[in-house]
């Protein structure tokens, strides 16, 4: 891994583009090969999004439970 003058890690920004031709279907596919750092960043981003959604869902459930608890505690439930 490369480092800059301050000692911080520097991403390797090479992106290799290769074309693959499928002779049977005559279709051109472009494949992008990123660096391992780019893959790790993408994984980190996906994990962050998944965790955020999970926290939001748990927060919604907690708020809902608190609302129901307060309604029952006040005796406002029309059961």
C-alpha cells in the first residue's frame, strides 16, 4: 500500500477495463476490475447502509412500543 508524504494511506486509483467478446452471441461486455481498496470501501458502505436501516427499524419498533405502553398506562385503551 502506498503512503503519501504525511504517512496517510493513498488509494491506488488504477482501473483496468477489459472488453470480452462473446462469439456465440456477438455481444460486447465491458468488465471493470477495481482495486482491493475500492472493494473494501464498497463493502464498508453497504455495511453502513444495512446497519443504518436496522437501527431505524429498531427505533421505530421501540417508539411504537412506548406509544402502546403509554396508552395502556393512561387507561385510554378502548378495549
